C-alpha cells in the first residue's frame, strides 16, 4: 500500500502542476510499465524528466490559449471548425 493522490478538475490539476509542482513531482515505481515505455511519457516520469514533461505540457496548453480563454471555448471552436470541414467535404 502506497499513498496515492488523484486530482480532478482544471483548478486542482493546475494547482498541483504549476503552484505546487515540486511537491507533486515524485512518482511511484511500476517496473513493467517502465520497461514497456522505456522511461518516456508524462504519467510515470520522475525527477528531471517529470519537470521537463510538466513544463512542456504547460507550454503546450498555453499555446492553445489556456491563459487567455477557457479550455471549453477552445474545444468548442475546434469542434465548430471540424463540423465545417466535414460539411464542406460531405460526399453525396
């Protein structure tokens, strides 16, 4: 049995990854999964790799407009564009 933290919701995830990133940087060990993904990925990363992945993830979210707009607005805009493209390319 090991302590586990589960985060739910944007604010909780943001607080953990941005405001309290150092406290949440440790991860447990999963040897089978580590062998399968060769130590890559965001969920099972540890130490410096975890910091790098967290920073990259935040930068990517910012590039999608997370600082300026609500993520829901971004998703709805992308969905509208997708529907528009599907209508343009509709066969028949």
